[in-house]
């Protein structure tokens, strides 16, 4: 190959690498609309490595709706991104900007390419000489050219690896169940909690959130929504005793109050008492099921008396027991 051909080949190769670098580090094509473009930049807080644009979770859909509203209102992209990152714990950029600690990530590929080009150009300008000042042999020149090619290939490979890595998901400081658990759950919507639970279904740490959500449904009288969450915790061998007892007692009461199944209710509550026979909540709910479901007022009165004699019974529970005891002693039906 002639000197001119080698020069043309080198320039062409360098140009190809430069174009490849631009293409690789481009996160999205220009034809993608702003809503989709912003959505692909934000990691879904409750998903495993998915952007909010690609996630089917309710939280991601809510975030995309917010993006669409802001775009329609003419809000700049950066303000929209800042609002999402500030409003949703666990949301992080999938393509961190070239600033601060991430500046090194963006400059490294370019630096490696420039170094590779500099080395090969230096070798071409200083081919060296043979013995006694004789020109270098063709074999040695070919060797140097081959080495230079390897350097350029390695530089290109480094560009690909680092640039591709920059497009991958970045670890969040806090995400999923762990992030939400650190918040006051009263500020978290049911939909968000459902999404977090679905994304961390196999994590026993999510049981606390399951129970918190189930209690919301239970207090609202939405037994249909509460039931599956209580059931999962009750059947989870990794659940704590307190979590299992709460779930079994709630399931028992729902079986009675929702379907009138007295036997099923007492069986479930007895399972809770098998874990802790002194559980005041389990004993109280069982007494109410017996009283309301079978009309056995005397058994209920005895249990109520025993519970009121227990100093460890919570004040709120004690007030409920006293009210029920007054009704039972008066021969009135359970409320």
C-alpha cells in the first residue's frame, strides 16, 4: 500500500470513529417527541432498570402524564426533569449530564481516542532507522503500522464500552421499597404503594408496606383490596410474628364480617393465637366473632373481663372492649 493510501485509510478510520462516538453518546434520535425523550431519561422509581416511558407501572404512567402536562404548558425540559427528580424518591437520570463527577465519564472516551491518534501519528512521523543510519525495513514499518492499528482499535473499543455504560441505569441512592419505607407512608398514595409492592413482590422487607396498605383498605371497608395483601403476609414464612398475627386476625374478621363465615374466622384467629396466645387483639376479635356470630354472650363477657384486667392492653383497644362489655352485659346484640 502506498504512503498516500495509508494516509487516506488512517484519516477515514479516524473519521469513522468520531462519527461512531457521536452516534453512541446520543441518547435519543431528534425525531422523538419531547414527552418520550424526557421519559426515557428518567428511571422508574419502582422498576428494575426501566425508564418511565417504558414502564407499565401506575407511578410511571402518572409521571409521564405530568411530563405531558408540563410540555404542553411550555415548561423547559430541565425544569421538568428537576421537578420529577425532586418529587419522586428513587427517580434518577438514566443519562447523567456532563458535569461534576460524570464529566470524567463523558471525557474519557474522547481522551482515549485522542491519545490513540497521537500515538499513531507520532509513530508515522518517527519511523526510526535501521543499523548504521539505514532506513527502517519494510517489515519494521509494517509492524509499527500494525501496532498503531491495534492502538486505534483499543481506543475505539474503550469509546464503545464507556459510552454504552453511560447509557445504562445508574444506581439510585434509594429506590423501591427501601426508599418508600424511609418516608412517612401517610404521604404516599395507594397507587404508588401498589406499584412499589408489585416491583418488590419477592422482598420480605415489603411486608411492612403491604400491611400499611392493607390497613388503609380495611379501614375504608374495602375488604376485596385488603384481602390479597393480608393473605400474602400471612403465608410468608419470612413475615414477623407481629405481621403474621395482624394478617391472620384481619383475615378472620373479614371472613366473618364479609361472608358470615364464623368457623373460618375462628380458625384463622386461632392460628394467630397459636403464634402468641397472649395477643390481646386476637383474643378480642375472637370474642367479638363468637358473640356476634354465635350469640355466645357469656364467653364474650369472660374474654372481655380478662382483657380489661391486662394492663398491657392498649388504651384504644380498652375503650372498645369496655363499650362491647357494657352491651353484652346489658343483653344487647353486638353492633
